[in-house]
């Protein structure tokens, strides 16, 4: 059996609990709600959000510990590294305090010009 929690992954969109792609996290270890520095973008009735890592702003989501096989499945789902790129970034508590820990996050690789900003940082 594979060790769970080998890879920390921060999810903010369709991979979250109750969303369409959460099935990729079946058996993952849930660590709670956290944030990462960035901005969320989307279209009017957003089917899925697009995140860009930025120096300001916080995007809120969920932190999971996943296996190497789960990570590979999420990479395929997210189109890594062309559509979304898996990037290691700092974690923040939901109250805005930076932690000493990092996690993988999927950053959108396309242009966000003309997209709406999801100002509250929550999808």
C-alpha cells in the first residue's frame, strides 16, 4: 500500500470536497483549510477557476496529503505542465499568517486578460 501524505497538495477549484473532480482525492489525507498567495480568475458562471500565483492576495482552499499515483492522476487531469503547471508554493493560514510549510498547487498557464477576478479568493 502506498504511503499517504507523501505529497502535500493545495486545491482551490474542482478538486475540492463536493466538486466534480474530488474523486481524484479519494483516500487522500485531509489537513484542513489553508491559503496560498495568488488571484483567482474565471468567466461569469465559472465552471472552474484559474489561479495565478501573485505577491498579494490570498486564494483559499483545502490541503491534502496524496500519494505519487494520486499526484500523477491530478497532473493528467490538470493538463500539467501545459494547461496548469504544478508549482511548489508557501502555505498561509486562513487568517493570513504565513506558515513554514509548502504545498503543490496548480497554476493556470494561459492568459487571464479579460477574465473576471474572483475577489474573495474562494471558488
